[in-house]
C-alpha cells in the first residue's frame, strides 16, 4: 500500500535512507560513523526543511511496515532543504563535513526524485504483478502530475537498479554530472 510517510515510520525510513546513502558512498559522510548518521537521519526525519523529512516521503507499506520509500519535491524547494544538514550536525555535536553532503541538483521545471529505495529483503516481492519499486516510481510520476510539474528528474549512477527502473519508465539521459568524484547521469521524464 502506498501512502504519505508518518512520524511513526521514522525508524524504518531512517534505516532505508541510511542503507541508500551508504550504497552511494558519499565521501563527505565517511568521517561520520554509521551510528551518527543513523541518529542524524532519525532526528532530521522530523525536521520540516530536511531533505529526508517525512513531509517529502511516500512509503510503500507491507504488513504495516514501511519497506520502501521515495523522496521527491518541486525544484524550487531544494534550496531550503539542504540548510538543515549543518544545523543537525551541530545539534547532535558531530563535526560536519567541509562540503555540503548534497548539492542542489534539480532543474527549474522538475519534480525531483531524490531517493527511491526498497528494503533488500522485499526487493523481489510483487503485489498485483508489480515490484514494490515500480509502485513507488508510478507514485512519483503521479505526485509530479498532481503538483503540475511537467518533468520528473533524478540523478543516477550508470548501471544501478534505479537507472534500469527509470529506463523502463521512459526516462532519458540529458547530461553527465560529477558529484563527490563520481559520475552520475541526470535523467528526465516528460509527461505526455
């Protein structure tokens, strides 16, 4: 079942985001322990201007537990979201990285899909012949339409599962980008 995230989803969603950020291997987060990052995500989940707060999340729930999550927002909101990282590091008394953890990536006309992930334990499960990540991607496209955004954008590393999923939905690569010394493709999907 797809739904808006709630406060009670905090622990499950924080763990999903933690695993995804570890998979992305951001250099700026290497100085932060897994426990510190987990605490930062859990606290930030409740903060209104944090990139991974529950107001921006849609979850896929299976048997009462959030097993997948997608974070997306209109491009004009992105600048406000990244200011919270430094505040959270200071509040939790963690030495912040020298550079921002996440740089603004959305293009002005986009609904930006920042993160979509499913718990690996549920990655190969389906409901009504759709994978859980497919349900989330379909929901992202619906959210963009509801918010009157003609384009959905996201950045992916080539060859990843999310890159394959986006290709299945008709996303096309528009540019190569470098973030944190890694190559990403910026993909866009324009509504028909």
